[in-house]
């Protein structure tokens, strides 16, 4: 694409269309417009430069913003260079982007600046520092400009670039990068910090100037956190006085001009103070010795902050970070003395913990109107920034050293709250809510998502509290009365499921099933989640704690209520309900068979509905798992039922494939594999009609499709190789074309071997005769160009499977037909030295049987120059049996594969309940490969008496000989 006015105009038109609310214009199926057009030109040279020109020169602000978002997403998808895949951005464009993006970002309005800043951080993650060495210098030089719009742009970019230091694993590469950043950035950042604080004093009465300056201070405080996270840098240790004194004075600062009227949104002052609390907590936790001189004044300042800050939502982040600071301090043994006094503990409980556990009007509003966010925060632990979570962490921290006194203080509070509730439940229900939360905080010492509470406070009687205060709420006649208390009660069961006795859990199950009908989204979601968690609990012998027999009386009502819950407003795609459906199927097994016709109808209707616009990945995953379970459970009892599932599902599957619903296609292939594997004899014609379409290159372009497609093709080969050979012989080259594409990729070569092994194992020999030599040539080319451990392991399994299928002589002949004496080279350079690397029981067995055949059924091994390899090969085989697996990997192959496909691309999600049974191609023929070796050697020695024994006695090492004698004894044979 030329950098021309005509192309800029075309791009402008198409960007406008992408904003059109009508999907027919935005994403039409047939015509190449809008998003499809942008996708089609994405690979063209100059495309990103056209976008940058547009966002710099366009007169329309909406186009500028649209171009900046499109550019950022383009960088996100394409900047990373993925091995085995074409480079999607040409080098000249990369150079031009890096040369122009920083000045352009700094001169753009804030809305666009944020998009370009994100793009810089994505590029920086790949290219900085090696391929973009001057980025830091360019940024630091801008600090001198004095223009805070520019300075804030630099700070924002630096923050998005350096924040990954907070969660990277330690490595020399990381240390080198951080040192480089500190050398260039720490001093200018400190000078900017001091200068900005002075400017705040100078402009103390200028509201608009203060807003800009405080925005800078927030970013500076965030950068301080990132640069100090991995270790305490020497520079910051030397300048601690400057940073901590200023942080402390900012914590105590109160400027009326920075206060906001908004009760929801945190203002700049609150955001800055909460970041400073984070910074102080980081130092108190990680660098307590160096931070000790400053700690008491921070404790005092943060305590004063807590007791003077109101209950408004805008202070939530500040209060929770301040409480988290106290929580991190009170856990450290040498700060214990600060909290020892009973009055201090009482004061913390009364003034900090109890007020921040109250259920506020804002929480009630979220519970009713924004239930998804409420559940995410409360159930999934993403409530890290809520007051309640912070108060709970502080209780846990205090209990570490003062469990007795703290439990005593809170027991009084809990009792008085419950008494208040009892006086007038309809008015005082919030008192009971706080009491339950307090008990939960006090009792939970250690918790995991999988098991709930794993360590509890022995001073709290959890079962007694459950029977007296939780069960009555859940047993009440109406499931819609006091929804918050119902949710609290259900959550209590969920959290303390390991502490409450099993008989109480069994009493709770019908109550939970009943609450699936509650109108409140939170209540019926919690009920579904609690049931799902209870069904996964393990008892003795690793069996489920709650058995299918114990659930028998409730099967019908459980399934009815779960599917009804999906029809309640706000829960049509509720992932917790769908996960509970999946878990119920898994627990109940054949008990669900009578209900399957109704269940599968409802699941296919749901599948059809959500395929129109898939938006909930977890919901979709559990829905497909539930479909797989229905198939497995029913067809296990009645294999003929597979036809009725195909009837129910194929119409929806066809629609999904025709409409190219990318998110669902990998799932559809997995379910189809499961169904096809259920057939015992022929491949039904409905599958054969689809077969040619599965070989279309476009399907194989998406990485998420590859594993399920390979498995589906394997199912075709296992069930109907002869049908393919007779009715679709013209498709065999296409099948081998897929193998060729996969084998060329380091990431997918093992999938290519899965497919090839199935072709060799199942296809009639005559149907692949003409292609065999070419297959081996392709494999040798890949071996020469790019030999990896994974490829070698797969290659070894393949040649041994080939040997098992076609015979050792056929293997020797095909190698030597490619190049004379190649068979010997493969034995000497690959099989003998590398066989120890093969892993997996079936894989080892295939290799053992293959090598045994080479040793005992290949005449050239006994009377040509290959004979010298006979003993080394036998020694290698005995090593495969007796030595530990060689799992070493060459240094150049050690790489951490964080994310192969940057940006959004449908990944492959393995369905657990569509799992494939492990297949053993030599299972029928050979049970014990060691005994098979002994028997085969016996047969060989009978054919040529004396030869085998003399070779063994002169050349095989003593240890291997001893093992071999053991095999011969076990097989009750001897050598002649």
C-alpha cells in the first residue's frame, strides 16, 4: 500500500464503517468491507504507517481515535515474531514505527496518547532493550521539556513498560534490563519527583495545575513500586530519605482544591495516597530492616488516615490499601510490639475492622443491580481492593500472634450483632450479615479455591454456628426473603465444607437445590457453585464424598432446577450453573440416563442460541463438557444411542461450521471425534460427506483447530481407513499435505506425527505405497534443517511403528532406496544414541517391538556391514528397558513459551470429558516386550545356531547380558 492520499481516504472510509452499529455493514458475510477489508490489508507494507499518518493528520477526532485503537490492536496481534510463522510486519515498517511513535504519542491528545502508550509497551516487551536501545534516552530527555502533558505521556509509557517487573520471574536477563533502566531512569525520576513536589507548593492554590501535577505524582509513585519490586536497588536505598519523607508528607496532605464531590469515583488525592500505602507496604514486607526508621511515622499517618476517612465508595481503594499496610506490618515478628497492648487491639477492632465490614448501601446496590461484578469480587477473590477483604486480611494477620485476645474481642461483637438482628430481623439484617462475615474472617486461617478453608481457628465452633444461625435462614419458607443473608449462608457452606460434618452437608443439599429457584442472581449462582464444590469433595479411597446413591432422591429436582435457573433473568449464560450441570452429570453417571432426551434438547437449544454471539468462554466450555458427558454416559450403557445424539447435534454443528464460529469450531471437532469413536464398524455417510472439508488449508491456519482436527482425522482413519481408500482415494494427497504442513512447524510437528502414525497403522498398504518414499524424504529434510528433541522422539516412534506394520526388511529397503547405506546411518546416528529419550509406556513399547524386529527379522543385520551395529542396537534396547529415561534437553531448546499467539486468537481448550483412550497399536501382538525380545532371539538363534551366542559373549557388556539372561529365563527359552 502506497503512502498516498487515495489510500488514506480509503482507510478513512473503512474505519468509519467499522463504527457502524449495523453488523451487516461492520462484519458482512459476503462483501469485502469494513473489518474484513482491514483484515485483508493488514499484511501490506506501509499499512501501519498509513494508520499513524491518519491519526496525526485527520481532521476528524473520531477517526483519529479509531485509527489509534486499530493501530494498537494491529501491534498487539502482529508485532511478536513467532517461530515457524511468517513475519507479519516488514522490517522497514518496524524501523519507521519505532522512529516515529514516541514523538507522535507525546504530541497527541490524552485519549490517543493512552492507545499509543500501550502500543509502545507492547513493542517494548518484545524489542526493549536489545532492539530498541534508544527508547529510554528519548523518553528521559523529554523530562526536561517542562510540559507536563509530555512528561505525563512519558511517565504513562514508562509505567506500562515497567509494570511487568512486578510479576516476572527472577532471571539474569531481567536483572540486566532492570539495571539498565535504573542507571538511565532512577536519577531523572527522583529529580522529577522533587521538582513536582516543589511545583505543588508553588501552585497550591491553582486547581487546574494541581490536577496535572498530582497525575504525575501518581505515575511516579507507581513507577517507584515497579522499580523497587524485585529487589531494593542501591540508588533507592541511598535516596530513601528523599522518597520516604516526601511520601509521608503527601500522606498527611489535605488540599480542599483536590477534593471531589463525586461519591463513587476516587479523586487524584485518594489515588496517590493509596499508591503510597502500597509502596510503604512493599518496603515493610520486603525491606523491613532498611525501612525500620520510617515505619512508626507511616503507621501513625496511616492509622490517622483510616480513622478519619469516610464510608464513601471513592475511598475504598485507599482504605483497603491502608488496611493492607497494617495487615502486612502486624504479621512481622519484630513489629509485634506495636500491637501488643489490649487497648490497641480493641481500638483496631472497633475503629478499623468492624466499620469496614459493614454491608453498605453501595454493596447492596451492586448485589441487586451489578450481580456479575459482585460475584466476581466476592466469590473469585478479585475483591482484593474491597474494604471487607482488607479487614478480613487484617483479622487474619492479628490472629497470627494474638488469636486469643482478638477472638475474645470479636466474640462480643458477634453476639451483640446477632442480638440486634433478633430484635427486628427485617430492619437489622445487616447486623447478621456483618456477624457472619466476622465469624468467617476469624475462623479462616488458610484457604484454597479447590478445598475451601484448609486451616481453621479452633476457638470458633463452626458447626454450632452453622446449625444455630445459618441453617434457619436456608430452611425458611421463602427462597427470596433476605437474599443477602441467604447468599451469606450458602457461602458459609461453601467455605467451611471441610469443617462441617458430612451429615450437615447432606441436610444442606436439598436446601441448596431449592435455592436454585431464587430470583436473586447472586443467590441462585451461589447455590449452583456450592453444589458444584460439594460434588467435587473427596472422601476415603479418593471416591467422591457425596455418592450417586445419596443423591438418588434428588436427581430429578436437581436437574430440573439447574436447567430452570438458566432461564432466570440475568443467568442465561451463567457459567456457575453450567459448571454445576457438568459436575452433576459427572457425579450421577447412569442415574441421568432417563432424563437425557430432555437434557440434550435443552443443551442443543442453548448451544444454538449462544453460537450466534459467543461471549462467555467458561460457560461455553462447561456446556460442551456437559454434552460430552451426556454422550459418554448414555453410549456406555447403550452404544446404539450414538445415532440419536448425532441427530440432535449435527444440525447445530453444521450451522456453527458454515458460519465459521471460530470460538466453537475446536469444540465441535472434539465432540465429533467422540461420536465417531463410538461407532464400531463403518464410518456413517454423514461423516464421509464432511471429510473433504476437513482438509481445507484455511481450517489449519488457526492454531486452536490443529489438535482437535488431528484427533478427528485419526478417528476417521481408525474407523474407516478402507472406506477412505476406496471412496476417497483422491483425498489421500490432501491428508498427506496436512501432515507436511504440520511437520514443518516446531510447535505442531508432534501433531503431524500423530496423523502419520494413524495413516501408517490403519490405511491399507497399497493405498499409501506411492507416497511412502516421499514421506521419509520430508522427514529427513526436517531432520537436517531443524532437529529438536521433540522431533527426534516422535521420529523414533514413527520408524519403529513403520517397522512393526510393514516389517524390518521394508524399513531397511526404504532407507537404502533413498540413499545407499542410509539404514546404517539412521541406526548409528539416531536410534542407538537417542532411543533413551523416548517417553510414555505405549511409545516405549512400540520402539521395543520395532527394534526387536530389526534385530531378529532383518537378514542384512546378520550378514552385511550392518552386523557391527547389531550388539550396540541390542544394548540400546536393553537400556530402554532398564535405564531411567533421558530427559535432558539441549541448551538452545530451553525456552519459556509464554504465549505463542499474542493478541486474541481462539486457543485450543481440551475437553476433559471428550478425552481419548490411550491406544496401543502393538497391544494385541505383544504383551510383554522383554519376553517378546527373548522369544524373538530364541527364534533367530534356531535359524542360525551359534551366531547369536558368540556375538553376545564377545561384545555385550556384562550388566546388559545379565538382564538378557533374566528375560530368557522369564520366557522359558534358551539360545542355541
